[in-house]
C-alpha cells in the first residue's frame, strides 16, 4: 500500500455507510438501510459496523432535527422528532445487537428485537399520556376518515362504502393503535431478518460463500415453551385483557409463529424434493398459497397450519439434514 493511501477498510466503511444513508431517504423503503450495514459487518466485522452505526445515527439526528424544527408546538415538535428517529434508531440498535451478540443468528435477531423494545418503551411511556399528542393524532385520524367518506360519496354505493360511512373516528384510531402496538416489535423482527437474509445472499454471491439454506433451517426445541407461553398470553389478553404487558405476548407470539412457519416451509420444500415434485408444481403451490393468504378466513388454514407443521417436527422428524 502506498504511503498516505486510505486503507481499504475505511473506503468500505464510507461506501456502505453512504449506501445505508441514501436508502434511508427512500421513505417507505428506509428499512433497506439494514442491508449495506449487514454486508459491511460480514465483510469487515462488528467494529466497522459500529462505526457506521455511529456515523449514521449522527446524520439521521441532524436531518430529523432540521426537518422538524419548523413545528411551532414544542410538544408536537419533540413528538415528531422522536417519532421520526425511533424507527431508524430501532433498526440500528437491532443491527448492533446482532453483531454484538453470540451464538446462532436466530438468537441474535431475537436479541435485536429486545434492543428495539428497550428503546421504544420510554418513548411510548412519555407520549401515550400526552393529551396534546393523542388529541392531535385523533384529529388527524378524523380528517383522513372524513376525506375517505367524501371521496366514497362520489362513487356508487357498495357494502364497503356503507360500512365506511358508519365508522367512528375514535374507534378507527383505537383500532389502528392496537394493531400498531401488537405488531410493532414483530415488524422490526421482519425488517432485521429480511435485511440479514438479503445481505447474506448478496455477500455469498460475490464471495462464493455458503448461502442460507431453507431446507436446513431448524428451530431449536427450547423455543417450544416460549411459543406456548406467548400464545397462552395472547388468549388471556383476548379473553380478559392483560394491562401493560399484553402487547408483548402478541409481538413475541407473532415472532415465534413466523419462526415455526419458516420451519414448516422448510419441511414442505424438503418433502417436495424427496418426492420429486417438479419446480413448476412447486411454483404453482407457492402461487396458490399467496392467493389463499389474501383470502379472509380461508387464509387461517395456512396461517395456523404451516407453523403447526413446523412445530410438529419437535416430535416427528421429517428431515434427515443437519441444523442450520
């Protein structure tokens, strides 16, 4: 290396950090910022990932501060600042936890969701009791609902438009709030998992490494009791209501359900290979499954059935492959 030349590690740090910051700018696709950071971690190790996270955090904080400084109300200005920063901060904290953790990737991804939870709880505690914030959100929900009703009135009346006309803004707000709270941590798990999977495929393709194999994916048996406990908590929350911590059962119940669903999909893929099912038939099965998932009520067959198939492998050994 020539004297004074920039080390290749620092060039990689700059390139992948810039790529993550650029992806953050793409609105609804901001979660893709995790992909360059995972690739950087695979290539250069956790030290450089932590450097990148620190740089990104500073850039995002500065950008959000500039974006929200024009809001007149101090309470709302702080709320929107925190609202905009908590999502990228959660992703960055989750990535840091993945690289700082030890053991299997699955455990480290779960550790990442714990980091997201720790960051989010204080924010929820502060602003859930703010009348100015909740009043503003209820008002915005009402305005959006009225705009939808107005646009629907200009079209032909249908069952959907008639049902929309009877909706109450407060009821819609509570419904949205419950859906958000009960799936918040689960959504971060999906983002982190998808980011890791895409990065793993990209890095393996360019380096000739081993790509994640669905067929070889096994859920450890020790997760049996957590999934049973989580869904018992969900049942109790539905029947009697569990204050304060009910949302944890929903989020981690969904996380564990998706993990066992992945194992169920791995079993099906393995059995397809064992019985010589052609790729065309496999593609048709996947296409049909997507249609079923989009069909209300019938989709419960897959939503419940595939995870139960994965769960059943604790007792019935379908595959003779090594754990991944």
